[in-house]
C-alpha cells in the first residue's frame, strides 16, 4: 500500500465520494453513513490543515474547509428523506467535489513537483498519524451517542437489566424486543 501523502489524500477523496454515492442512492442506514462521512471529512481536513498545507502555503483551502464543516453539521442535524437533507447533501457534495478537483488538479501536483520522494513519505506519515488520531476521537464520540440512544430505546421498551448492559447487549435486547 502506498504511504506517500498524495496517495493517502487521494484515497480519502475516493472513500468520501463513495459515501456520497451511498447517501444519494439511499443505500444502507443514512445516519451511519452521515456519521462516517462527518468523521472522515473532519479528520481529513484537520490533517491537511495541520500537516500538509503548511508545506504548500495554501490558505485558500481553509475557507472551503470551514464551509464544508457548516454544511456537515447541517447534514448531521437534518432528517434523512426530507427535502432539507437532500438539499444539504447536494450542497456539501458539490463543495467537496470542488475541493477535490482543486487539490488533485492543482495543489497535489504542485506538491509532487516541489517535494522529493522522501518528503512526500514524511508528509504521508504525519498526515496519517494526525488523521487517524482525529478519526479515533470522532468515532468514539459517535459510538457514545449510539449507546445513549440504544439505552433510551431499552428504557422505552422497559427491558430489565438494561443499566448493566454493554452496547452489544443493549443492541441485542432492543432488537429482540422489536421483532
Ligand atoms: Fe482533501
């Protein structure tokens, strides 16, 4: 697997595009996909800002990242299936497409020209470390929310012993109570 910064960033872009596709085609659970999109885009943007943009002197990307962050928050709050959700998804996906085109068409080739092979590897390492650290923290927040939601469902279904259950047990008990 390639470990230079250009390959890593490009890979993330493809993953993000696949998540947008899932949401547009309404495949799978939209809330889970939105949470994953939120975590990945946020971690990706922070790692770029902290570890890659300084080498490029690219201030331009920061504005776009902020815009995407606002839209991401709106998408997390919107209810899947509503016109508001679809509109926000459209806006966010075109903002991200623009960012991807600019990076892959301009910024990354510029970086490839100015940095040597070794520097690209170093940046890749730094980018990945920062991105993974962010991703772990964001996913933990999401899992926490999910456990709280499950607990609430267990409470509504009056499942005995719920306060002693871990996330998997809650999931199982809630599933049984609704089937
Ligand atoms: Fe990017």
